[in-house]
């Protein structure tokens, strides 16, 4: 289990098992390999082993790696906290930004996307447990933010993301995943024009099976792909 290919193969089979247990098709679940702190050769190794989606947390680190990996056939995801003054770099690199949590940020993303003729796909990050230390909008703020974002021509909202409280027992996290799914269902029922609510970005190495049971479509997994971060 000490190569990326071996870890990935074990992980893929766990994802399939979790999908089957939830009566879902494994094809509905995309693995976003969270590669923060791992250098470009590790990403190349993961891609050679079948990874198609890469998630990065820090803009400067991502810029260096993106430049080193020019043209690599992957979809790039931004999964870290995004400062408004870094929006222009994010828009140039990332296919999907998972962590939009303010109107000010989405407005700036729209402005930067317009400049490069892009429609930027985003998810709204929700702080489901109302933790002080976490980014994300409160659950009741998600729909109002989405309604405002829907009016921006260069933004496409695709769903919701959450980083739930940490527990060492994944079953304790599951209610927070369920809460995000219910919020998604309520917002989808509003049928806001120009937005999609198909994506639920939730689940990491320690809890992705619970997230898949609750409807995750994007699981962000680092350790189980690349090994422990030092
Ligand atoms: C690092 C990170 C992950 C992956 O964490 P692992 O526990 O290594 O799988 C997922 N989501 C976010 C936002 C992260 O920062």
C-alpha cells in the first residue's frame, strides 16, 4: 500500500462498495484528489494511475504546481479558503471553486471571469454546524446568496460544499452530511433560474463513506491517495 497506484486502487474499491451500499452508481461520485503539500511528480503519478480531478488549497502553491504541470489532462478544483484579492488567479486555473462564501467574493469572481470570457463554476460553502473557526455561510444564508449569484452572468452555481466538524467516528459526522443534502434539496425545489444544485462536495479520507451514503457527488480525498502529509 505504499504507492499511489496501490492506494488509489484500494480507495476506488471502497468508493464502489460505499456507493453500492447506498444504492447509488459509483459513476455519480467523483474523486477529487486533494494534493496540498504534495509536489508535481506525485500528481503526475496519481494521474497516471487514473485520477482525473485534482483539488488544491492554496493559491500560491497551486500556481507553482499548475505551471509545472501545464497541459496535464485533469479538472482542477479549488478547495481552500479563497481571499477576494486572489480571485483572479483562481479564475485562471480552476474549473470548479468549491468554497464561495460571500457575495463580495462571488462578485469579484464574476468580474475576473468576465475579463477572460469564462463562466466560472462554483459551489457555495456552507458551515452546517455554525462553527466559529470555519468558513462558509450559515445554512439560512445559502439561498439568498445563491439568488444573488444567479444574476451574475459569469458565474454558474453547481451545488454546495461543506467541511463538517471533526469527529474520530465518521458516523457522528453523518448528520451534518445529511443536513447539507436536505439544504440542497430545499434550494433545488426553489428552481432558481440559471443555477444547478446537482453537486454535493463532502467527505474526506476519514468520513467519505458516510458522505457517499448521504449523497456526495464529489469526495475530496488526500491522505488515502497520496499518503500522510508531513
Ligand atoms: C486536505 C483537505 C481534504 C482532504 O483531507 P484528507 O483527510 O487528507 O483526505 C479535503 N477537503 C479539504 C477542504 C481539505 O483541505
